């Protein structure tokens, strides 16, 4: 490990308070704003996608603007419930088993992306069945737009000074306030760049330039695969959750363990989409 003097000389944490503003006794945090803004932007982006006939195989989206408008509430419920339940089950079950009511304290603890995507997937399946929509097309639209949430929420994680990386002497290392005096990888920004920005650009290219939506399930498979690969990669420089530590040796984390099945599912979805296209040719 580099000398402490060198680590202390690196980049200080930017002066951004986790609380954006207050309304009376209510504190509005950047983390909550990130969720609201990401759902709103995702909804607007999805409307743009479903109203572009050239993006779809038959020249018309099987999902209407009304369907999207109605699905927003379903998506929000799936994200919040799935994310919270996932955190309780995957990251701190003994604590919540001893005090189940604490699970309702969403300000005390966190949210799990893997739980959130599971909750949203269940919401999409139920909604698609209720409306008679092709579920893979709904998966594709949501996959293409949810990267806005991944990007903004990771930025909020950085502002909160949570989920930081391992100690490093790289010139862009950050000393997070309220923690130890060591400079660390800003792993939240790595995830924002890989899971949100890079993945979003790849998916936009597939949707708008390569006709990705004309092969139902393909965009979904690419999204899931890229997210899982990005998460596994960043986990190597991210500190494991304190209550869990490493699951094996000094490298395997819960984030990795949960992402491996996602990677396999993503690759399977790509294979399935391509196979279905060939069989219909």
C-alpha cells in the first residue's frame, strides 16, 4: 500500500452536500432526486422510441404511448419494492430478520440494483400480460432507457460518499469525508461511466442505427450482459459491503455473485433473439 502521506495528498472530495435542499423539516436528498429524474427521463426517452416507426420491424411499435404512460407507476413500484427487498435479502438479512419493521425505513440501509431489476422484470411481465403486449419488446424498451437511472443513481452514490472503492494512489483517487483518511477509487463514477454512459451509448447505437428493436430480446440481452460485465469488473476495485466482506478469499463479492447469473441470462437472451430471427427468416 502507498505511504499515507501520498494518499492524503490526492484529490479531495468535492463540496457537494447529500441534501440538495430542505422543505421545512423534510430533507430532499440527491439520491431521491436521482430516482425521480431518472424515471422521468426514462419515460420521455421511451416515448421517443415507441413513436419512431422506422425502429420497429413492422413499421409500428407494439407498445403505445398510453401503455408507457400507464406502466410508469408499475415500474416505480417494481424498482422501489424490488430494490429494497433485494437489499434486505442479499446484503443484511440477519439485521432485518431481528427487526422486520426496519425494512420500511428506506433511509436506513439501501437499495439493491439486482433486486430492483428483478422487481421491474416482474412488473413488466405482469403488465405485458394484462395489456396483451409482447413482453420481449417491453423488455427491450425499458432496457434501452433504464441506463439513465444507472448513471444518475451512481452519481448520487458518489455525492453521498458511499459504496467507495479500494485504497489507491492513482491521481484521480478521492478521500471520502467522514471515513478513513485514505484516498480511494471513485468506484461509483466508474460504474456511472460503464453501466450508465457507455452501456447507454451502445444501446442507443443498436436501437437507432442497427435496428436492434426489430429483433425482440436482443437489446435486452445486450443490456443485461453489459451491465453484468461492468459490475463484475468494477467490483475488483470496490470495497465489499462492510457487513458481508468477501465471500471467498479476498476477491469474490456479493455484487459479483449476483452478476454472474445476469451475464449468463444476458448471453442466453442474445442467443435466443438471434435464433428466433433465423427461424422466422
